[in-house]
C-alpha cells in the first residue's frame, strides 16, 4: 500500500509535503510544533491539515496491520494463495478486508459447516453444475441418505445451505446490498412507549438513509435505547436479489429455481442482518464523527475568546435557598475575598446583599461582574441591575456560561488550588476567571463538560475525549502560555509536555528557578527533545531576554537578533531569506513577533458583550434588530445570546441569502453578530432569529 499516494489523493496535498509530515510525526514531533516551526518542510500546512494527515495515516497503518494479521492467519491455515494475497494487499478498506477474510475466520459451526460434515458438498456441486431437473436431483440425492438425512428432498435442502453461505460470502453480493443501503434504503421509527413525549418528532419517522442528519441518528439511537421507539431499515429487497442472481451463470430453469431459493435464504438469514448491523454502525460512527466535528468547531473559538485584561472581577454563582456565592479576584486571577449573599427568594435580603457587594466593589476596585447562567441566574441578574443603579462608579456585568464549573470545583485540581475554600466559592472564582482568561480556566474542565456541542453525552467517550483534547492542545499552542500565571493543567497542553513535567515546571517557577526560557532545561525530565518541542510556546515576560516573551523559537534567536539591524517595515524578504539562510515563512513569523513582542492573538477576536441593564423576553418584539453572541453551533443552526435570558435560534435557513449546508461556513462560536427577531413563543420560551439582511 502506497500510503503517501493515497493520502495525497484523499487530502489533495503534495506527496512531498505529506512525506515530510509523516517523517516529523514519526520522529515524535507534535502537530503544534510542526505547524508552527516546520513550515518550510510542510509547505506551510496548518494544524488542521496536519491533524488530517495524522488521523488518516493512523487509519491506513491500521489497515496495513490488519492485512498482515490476515495474511499470517491464512498462511498458518495453509490457505493463502498468490491471488488471495494480492486481493488482500490491493484494498484499503477495512470492510472489504473483513469480507475477504470472512470465509476463513474461526467461528461457531454454521449450517453450511454441518452440511459439509454430512458429506453433502458433492451433492451441492452436482446441483449447481449438472442437475437439469428436480427428478434428476432427487435421484442423485438418494446416495446421501443417512440417519440424519431421511429423504432426498432434505439432502437437497441441506446442501443448499452451502450455496447460501457462499452467496453471503460473495463480496459483490454484499456490496450490492451495501450500495442499496446507502442509496435507496429507508430508516423508519415508530412509537413503542414514550409517556413524556420526549421523542415525539420521531414517532412516524421515515427517511432515506442518505438524507438523515447526524443529530437525527443520535436522537433515534437514544430513543431506541430508552425503549421509546422501534427502528428498522427497509431495503429494496427484490431489486437486490435480482442483481445478486445476475452474478451467477445458470444453465437451466431448475438451477435457476435452486439459485433463487438459496439467494432468498442467504439474503434474509445471512446478508440482510449483517449489512443492517453494519449500516447502523456506520450511521452511528458517521453521526458521532460529525457531532465531534461540530463540537470541535464550537470548542476552539470558545477557548480562543478574547480575554478581559487589567480588571478586578467579581464572580457570582447564583442560588435560591443556599444563597449567591461571591468571589473577588484581581486582574491576574488571584483570589482576594469571598462572601455569601441572599438577594432572591426565599430569603430576599436585597438591601443587605447590596451593602455587602458595594463594600467589596469599593475595597477591591471591582469594575466587572461575572454572573453564572444556571439556577437563579435571571433573578440574580435583576438584583445586579439594582446594584448598578445604586453604586457611584462604572460597573458592568456579563453573563458567563458556567457549564462544567461544578465539575472543576469538586475536582482534585480545584481542591489543590483552593484547599481552604468551599466548592461553591471555587465555582464563583471560576466564573470571574472565565471572563479574564477563558482558555486558562476552561482547560481545567474536561472538554465534554463545557457544553458547546450536540448530543455529546451519546458519543463514544474515548473517541470524544481524544479528539477534543487535540482541539484544546491546538488552541493552547496557537496562543502560547505565559509562565507567570499558568496552572500545570494549562501547561500540560503545551507541545511536548505532560502532566508530570507541567507540575515540575509550575513548581520550579514558583521556587524562582525559571527566569530565562533556557532555564527549562534544568527541569528534571525535560530533555533537549522536549525543550525543542515546548520552548517556543512558553512565554517568559520577566526574562531579560526579550525574545523569551515571543513566539520566536530559540533555534531562531540568532536570526532574530540579526534583524535588529534592519527596518522591519522596509524588507526585501527574498533577498533577506537568502542572506540569513532561512525560509520565508519562518522569516515572516519572526518579523511578526519582533513587531509585537508578547502579543496575544486573541486580542483580535470580538470583545466580550457586557451589560449595564437587564432585558427580558417581554422587552423584545418581532422585527427588533439586536446584537448577540453565538453560544453554540449545531448542524441545524446557531443559538445566540441576545441578553434576555433565553438563547434565540438562528435556523440554518435564516443565516444567509445563499444556500449553505453547514452553519460553520459563516459563523463560529463566540462571534458577535446582528440578528433580527422573527418569532417569539413566550409559552415555550423560544425565540427565532434571522441573520438575513
């Protein structure tokens, strides 16, 4: 198998660049390192391209491994022929590979095996190749009677079990049914028992398999698991059986009758159940992959939200009976103070709560409040508006998605960071820090708990965790990590590092042992290879060496220092590239870093929407044009926070004058957009929005 050639065709990437990426990956280089510091070798491929190469490379290598396993198995069975070996090595499909191997697998005894044990194989060969009539077959079958075979008719029937199995093992026959499944088959679901009408949309569902959306597959699967729906796939059976029959050359009407009988048996008993299971698995895997892709597309921009810098922030974690937990952090996220107030029902100590907050705001010069969006959020937001009216300083607030905050609060990391604080206060701290530096705080939570995907709880947990960890890793390395206030959890996502090394780096910095970037080499277990992979992504703002606070890799420091003799705005890159013996992409990156040392790429993203007054669904009307923030993107549309306590939905059909198939074509998570209100359903608390015009 020529893996490079296959990858080049699949991904439309130059074979030379693919080979270089494979070599770098095999050397142990990370995707982030390759994308950032080996642009000349990759042809300037981005992290997404390199991830795709890595993912498809692993798939093809797994196929190669399976080919080798099957060949070894067939050799040990003494059944490997040159033709069979060539057939195995010529396919790059695991499905077809397993079809080829199926007749040779060790499995439980089949009806065909029993027929062969009864000595009926010669009868099967006679029926298929020589029999001209039923009577001729019966006469021949009399020689096969035994204690287990009481009549010639039974002998013929049992011998056809061999034919049925041969048909079911025929790759062309199976592909006929597979193709029908993907092109013409329909999936239907009907009601079994759903007292709460959770799955009402799917009570009478009937749609071609090829037209079903991924979220529909995941919803139907969940409903089937819950016992709410009965699900089946209907194939075009007679058409398929006719096509299978055309695969066989038959010399007379009697053999045609036997062929049709065997096809009926093989189709119903062997092929259809197998292909149906295979198709359902394929649909589920594809839906999971699509859902993970949707999650990933939401997650990265969510992590890359613009941080709010230079402000002391108060975090509010709302609650009814247990009160609202309050935490204040300074502009670097350092915890300062806490309180618990009871501004809403059932306590309604509003005046007292306002006094407590005003004291904290003035004491710590708080200018922004981060309000969690869970239980009692709306009631607390009304209270915050009253607070703003009574305070004599500029104060704004932002509603923060607190998905996963409780997970962090009760985690080992939460306990390590704040061992003396109650879990609820840790949650309030997390609210505040999510505004100040979303990425640094969100990495402390498993990505699947962040709540920006669709049906994430129905997905393969291992696959979801692996894919989302890669997204987080790419986001962290795209921004870089400032050593001064980085948790070991954030550091662990840096190229080349793991949790153990991250903890050692954090401890070493706290002990004052990391001043320069090169001091990383003194961290136990951090060798030259890891240093090469990690150094460029770690920023040292207090280092006497200014390049330590840039994305310039230490291997390029000499080149960067030579550029101090040039006017960075008046450069001939071609001439300079030759003079300094460096590629143009790397040279451009160095120049960008030198122009803005310490630059945070997230500063180019939209600002966080803050408010100083509350709105409700009663304050808006159809036709209103409002600015909102994209909270979540799914296959069918985007949910947008327009500041009324209920996220509005922009359906995919209302996103553009042009036809689009994927909301991600024009939107990404956390975008700030203008929308128009087109429908309001107060009873169901639903708001429909449009981006058109």
